[in-house]
C-alpha cells in the first residue's frame, strides 16, 4: 500500500489562536482571515528552509464547509499535537496536494518525527501568547 492510499496517517494538528497581533498599531484580531478562533488545522512542514515560520495547513474556513489548503504563519496556531487522521476528506486532500508537500505516513518513524517538533512549536506558541497578553493588557513596546 503506498502513502496515498493509507486508511490513516500521523499528522501534526493544532488550533487557530483566539487572538493575534495585527499591523503596526498592534491591533488584536480574533482568529485569522481564513479561520475562526480555535479551528482545527492539519499541519504540513513544507517550508523547512524558512525555519517553519510559515506552514501549510488543511482546515475548514470561516465561510465554507469544504476544506481548504493554505500557507499561514505558524504563530497563528497553538496547541500543537500529534494525531491519527482518519477523515476521508482530509486524507483525500493530503493525497491530492502538491508534490513538494510533506504529509507523513503511518509509521513509527513518522510519529517520532512529529513528536520531535512538538515541544519547540508549543514553546514558541506560548511565547507568542505571552506577547499577545502584553498588548491585550495595554502594554507598549
């Protein structure tokens, strides 16, 4: 069975942040342009040369019920975790993605690769959350 026909895959998933800083005036925005706050997204580390500042995600957008795939800043995601993906719609989307995308399979090695990234991504998400809280409380830089 090749990777595109698996019944399930390991995947890094996360949730869209509730609030993020936007623009020069440090406005606080809820969710992102494409996703509601706390929306679940399936994450691919497709831009490793950029330090994964941007990641490709699959998720259900604000104004639709169909999954989309876009690149967003990693700081707009929190609660990074490992999950088995069984959803046929998500697996189909992963299968039909561009050739340069990195979607994992269902091996122990794939699980370990994702686990190796989680601590770093969650610590970076916590730093960004603290920065947002600073601006929310009226602080200035």
